[in-house]
């Protein structure tokens, strides 16, 4: 693997070893939703290696060293690595559509919004200060799903998804979502966000004490001197799933209390 990970992170999110047979995927971005997406895509038997551009310290991906904003660098990387059959671009940056357009023009499969879809979203105010989670499909986006989910929604919803996310993304590209049966768990999911009050560089500890059946997704976490440190205000998310909301909530808060940071301000995230 391309990064040093505490054993608890690898164990808890059940990330697969790199190099298995299957189709490779490139995930563009380094936030919490990208971490959750890589965790879910790893569960697909159709997925081989997963690359990150750039990825983060919690994602067991092959880190390319390419910034999410280096459009030409990403295009070149995908051109060279022919086994990458899907590129996932869910950045909130309107310029991300340029990457989608360039890859699509080269005949590469991309899950994300092209320029026309992005223009529609911003022109009609579908992405304001608050999060919106609209599915925008039409002539210009070829049934591609533009998901303006924040980290909170993705981290809370994906643990409930029982269907193959890789198949869902490909069906969205092909315009065959109506042929996919989405299966969801009837359990409840609660995500709690750990915040650093804007102070970076705090060493994160206590991850080894988090329960095995609880997910930890990194939003703003970096590596420094063999330690995991906070690199932004929204540091990480603890997600718990249980039969009822109160049990899931208690489990999430009990486990986030095990994680130590210089300054902590817990904030309840999206739940279902």
C-alpha cells in the first residue's frame, strides 16, 4: 500500500488489498465522501485496484500524487492506465466538469456531471449554501447522476446501501438505472463529525479503541512523522449502524469519545 495506516483503520473499514482481479477505478478528491466511496467500492467483486487523486491518509488506495485540480495530469494518468474503467468525480468545484468533459471526449467512463449538467445545477440554484442532493438527468448528462451530497450524507447513507455501488455508477452512465434494483438496509445510520475548531496539526489518537463494527471516515486527515494529524476543521466522521436510531446514536457518540484531539467539538451529522 502507498500509505502507512494504523491497523485499526484498515481493519475497521475492511479495505481490500491492492492488485486483485477486476476493473480499476480512479477516485478524484481527498475528502470524507471520497473515503466512504472507496470503502464501498472495495466491496464490489467487480473492482480491482482503486487509485486516488490524491486520496487521503485513511483510504487504502494507490495514491497517484496528482492533485484533484490537476486536470491535465489526471487525464494523462487515465490515458496511460488503460485498466481504469471508471473515474469518479464528485467534487463541488464547478470546474470539475472540465475533467469530466475531457475524459468523456477520450471515450473514458466517468461518473460525474459534464459542463452542461453543471451549468444547469448552478444556473438554477440547486447548489446553494445548504447541501442539496438532487438527481439531475437529461440529454446533456446521458443519465449521469450529479450528486451534490456533502460528506455527511455520503458517510451516513453508504453504510445502508446493500447493492453494488460499482454497478449502480455504471448503470447511471449507461442510462439503465431503471434496470437496477437498489437494496437498502432497514437499520438506522448515525454519523458524528469530529471538528478541530480550525486548528490543524493536532495528533489524532484513540482510533485503536473504536469498535470493530463502527466506521471512521477521514475528512481532513494527513500523515506527519508516522502520526495521523488534523489538516482541517472537519477532521473525521464516526458512523454507527443499529436497529434503531437511539442505539445507533449512542454507539456513534460512545466511540467518538474514544478519539482524542487537541480541541474537539462534536457535531451530529446527517442520519437516516
